[in-house]
């Protein structure tokens, strides 16, 4: 999923929270009470959230467990079922996993397919994923093969 598409679906308050976490000031003259102002703000946030300088500064503010989730999603292609993220990153503890992922979503790092209280898929936007350096073993043919294999097959 594209980062711009995700940002365009958010309301002004959600965009303000993202900007605050990423330490990006609202540009002077931006009126977030209008659709045009919100649209301009999305166009302001979008390139900055993809820029390594801003991205890694924001990632450093996350908890280590959240940083691991982002890397895990990047390594596995960016889109995974919620239950797999819960199983592999939180030992199937959904009560621990869900609040952490909701927090990542509210900070602009991930998106959900499905409602926030019961997401089906967890998605790492392409603009975020590209900031992770994945070795050839994870981005080439072997990486594509490993991304498609279910965890149980790899763990067995």
C-alpha cells in the first residue's frame, strides 16, 4: 500500500499526531480545518516520512519491540496477517501485540486492513519499507521465496 494513500484517508487530528511524533512542524499558514489545508499537509508530510533523515530519527523514538516489528514486516514483504505478526513477534499474545501495532499505526508507520480493534492484515507502506536495508538474501529470489513460506513450514 502507498504511504500517500494511507495519509489521504486520515483526518486532520490523526495527521497532527503523526507530525508531532515525527517532530515535523505544521507549516505556517496551513489551515487544517479545510480539505485543501489537509491535502496540502499530506503533501508536506508524505516526502518527509520517506526521507531517511526523518524516518530514522522517528524510528529511534519507538520502543525496541516496535522497531523489531517494522524490520520483521520489511523482511517479509510488508503485508502479513495480524495473527502471524502476533505469533512471530509477540509469542501469540494478542493483548500485547494489538496495542503496540495500534500505536505504530497512529504514528504513521503501518496501516491495517480491517478495523483497528480486529485487523486482518498489518501493512508496511512502500515508502516506509524502502528505508530498510535488506540484504540480497532477503530481497532477491530467495527473499521472495522465504516471504511466501508460512512460518510453520520454516519452523518445522
